[in-house]
C-alpha cells in the first residue's frame, strides 16, 4: 500500500532489537550491518486515494543506515 507520512512521527516505541527481529537477516543482506531496531509510532498519513488518516506505523532503523521499510499496521479512526 502506498502512503506518505505528512507530519512528525509521535509516540515512538521500540518493539524489538537485533536478534529479536524476525527479519534481521533480510535487513542485513539488503541494507547492511548495523544495530537494527524495529520501532512503532503514530503519524498522519496520506493514503493512495488522497484521504488523510492517523495511523500506527512500524519501521526498521539502524545507526548510519536510517529508517527503512515503513508500513501501516492499522488506521486509528
């Protein structure tokens, strides 16, 4: 699903770190070695049809690599 984050991500929390992440091998292979963390937060997003909704977002992040693989976990209506 295509979406665009249109404000700052708020209420950021850590879900998993390093070997607790199920997809750690894929992340290392695709983006490189780093201290990977899986995070969650909330933000306003613009969906593909143009509507704007508040959503819970999950993503991966590593120092020196940045934020990767954003996905909407659920819409907060």
